[in-house]
């Protein structure tokens, strides 16, 4: 049950002193079918509804070559999220877990990440499946799925470094 | 070849107007063997060197339960990166690709993401393999790998929504 400070039984928050170490720029918006937090999937699915990633015109050319990737990693800003929780009770039953042991939207830097299937490109809009966020969520970044990406630049020393256990 | 504005042949930048849509808080530091950008791996490897993720004391309790996950998703701030590039030439040969078709550190919001193998926990430090970033990189977030995580909270309507092509 929520207490006066909005915490459920067992949950704990730190004293939040603000955030000013680095600054983000929104590069577009995400359109999904979900307008209420309670309807958003806990995890996106690749056979889920079509969603639209609308990229700001200034970044249009940054999409060049993106059609080579069937799957993309998408980063977005969960702008309705509380940021000060260290212990959370996902079932509201008094049992808690640490924030870093959860994929809850409530975290010190509420950055959501999803792997989406790219279905179609319409100018600066990507049509995808696999998102889980609210309609209108600000977009932060798009990258090729790490498992599909082969770096075009020559390898570095670090690429060969291995270490036995 | 780099021009006066630091661009390689074929590369293009936008006029950067700053970033102030949202603010980040650093929650720790990452220690790796790489002190120069040219040595960092292009992609981390799970048999790579041991690295340390040092979490600030304020977030210590947020680690509770993290030992249940063999792999973690780590987000960090690539604080040396140029942010205004839309077209990049990874081989410096005039051939370019859009920023969102690359996993280059140079992007409007230079957030690096890696999937790491959790080797050991020492108080508020995680010992891991699979990172690719410079020593001293600011830490933004840690979450269970999406493929290992089962949400403890009850499913939502969205979890069941599918849509035929």
C-alpha cells in the first residue's frame, strides 16, 4: 500500500539531490498504442503492435544505411519515472528487490532500452515492433542490434585482448 | 583526412544547439584496462579482461538481488564524444554511413550499452567481462539482461497484445 511519500511497503528511496552531470537532447518521439502506464507491456514483443519512431528532421541523414539492419537497439527517456528508489516492491507485497536487479522504469537515469524489429521506413519515421513504452516517449538514440553489427573501422588492440579466468 | 573542423572526408555535422531536454546523474565509475580511445575494443567480448564497475555508496542497496543474473546490461556516458555528427566515415576513406547505422561512440546522446558477464561482487563493486569503454567512464545504469529477466510484477494488457503482419 502506498504511504504518504508514495512508497510501497518495504520500498526505500534516497534523498534525491538532482541530476546535472550530463545533458540529453531529445532526437524524436515514439508513438505506441499505450497511453496509460498500466497498459504498457512489461516487456516488448517482436510480434507486438506496430509502433512509430519519429526522428527529428535535423537527424534525417543519420538514418543512412539503417535499412541494412533487421533489428535495432532503441534508447528512450522514461520521462514520467520517479528516480530516487533504491528498493522496489514490484508486486506491492512487501517483498523488495534492488533497482539494479529490476528492469523497472523507475531508476536514477530512467533510460529504457529495447531491441525492435524494423518493419518499414517512411522518410524519417521507422515502423517497428517490440517497444514497451508510453505513447509520446522522447527518443534518445538508435543503434544497430549488437549481434548484427560488424564494425566497419579496423580492429583495435582491445578487440584481441582475452584473459583466462 | 581530418579537415579544420575535425571532420573526415564525406563526414557531416549538424549545427549543435546544445542539449538541455533532460539531465543525467552519474552513479559510479567504470575501470577498464584502456586509457586511450585507440586501444578500446570496438566491441567488448565475454572472454575479455576483467573490468570493475564501482557504484557510488548512495546506490549500494539498489544492488540487492543482482547476483541472480549471470549477464547484465550496463549503460555509461561516453563523455569524450563529439555529438553533432550525422554522417561518419569509420575507415576515413570517404565512404560514410549515418550515425544511427553505426555503434560509434559519437552520437547525439553518447550512451554506450554493453551486455557484460558478472564474475564477482565486492561490496559495491561489480567485477565483469565484456566492456569496451575507456577507464574512468561515468556509469549511468545497470539492469538484468533482458533475455534473463522475468518481470516479478503481474503482466499487463500490453503483454498479451499481438498484431498480425
